[in-house]
C-alpha cells in the first residue's frame, strides 16, 4: 500500500473523485470565501478579466491580419 509523501508530486484523472466530510467542505468553502471577499482578491479578479479582454482583442487582431507574428531576434553570443 502506497503512503502519502507531501514532498512528492501526484497526478489523477479528471474522472477521479475525492470525498470530503461536511466539516471539511465547510472549511474549504469558508476559506475560499474569506480570501475572495478581500479587496486584493477583487483587484486580482478584475485584472484577470481585463487580461482576458486584451487576449481576446489580440486574438481577433491576429485573425484579422492586423497584428503579425514577430520574428525571433537573433540571440547574441554570451547572453
């Protein structure tokens, strides 16, 4: 039987299920709420929305051939 080692990385499939007790679920939910209800979180969430808007605008500009892919600058020796 394998034992959990917090120093190791683990993986699972999207279909794997994890079970929480009601107390654990409440703890997780309240922790998320506490963090997300801060002024700093509101700023980060707003910045994420703005970033997504810029990415959509850039994608549209690339598709419309307004924006072109930049060529890689040659790398200088020793850098």
